[in-house]
């Protein structure tokens, strides 16, 4: 996005204000699109609730991968630190291919 190559094995997503029910809905949608969850069974509500409470609720991140492809993957975490919250509240919107909208953290972060 910034015009230079950079080795990275994941895409970081920081979410703000995502409770347990929103997380379950996100997982349902991602599961329907072919994604899996490294920490548990994306098709099991019980597993997802446990993951939310034991990982995200404790400040840890979880990882989504597409159909058994470990790299690249998505690291998903809830905004907890002041920098993460600032990042979400002060993001920039980028439009890719004239149609896909993506919000990114301020460049200085």
C-alpha cells in the first residue's frame, strides 16, 4: 500500500467495541466465506464463546486462516491499549480498486 515491499506473514485487525455476540456473528460470516480459526472450531458456538472469553477477553489475539492455509493469516484482537484505541478512532479510509473500502491505522503508528 505504501509503495515498497515488506515481508509480513499476517494482517492485523484491531477491533473496538466488539462484544461476544458480535464476535460470534463475525465468525459465522468468516466461516461461511471459507475461513477457519486456529484456536478452535469456527462452526461451534461453544468453542467460539470459550475463545472469546479465554483469548480476546484476556487481552490475547486469535488467528483466522483461509481453508487450511496458515500463511498469510489474520491476527484479530480487541483494542485495549491507548495506542490501539487511538489507531481505531483516528483511522484513514482507503479505497482499493474503486470499490473496496478499508480502514487503516494512522501512518505514524
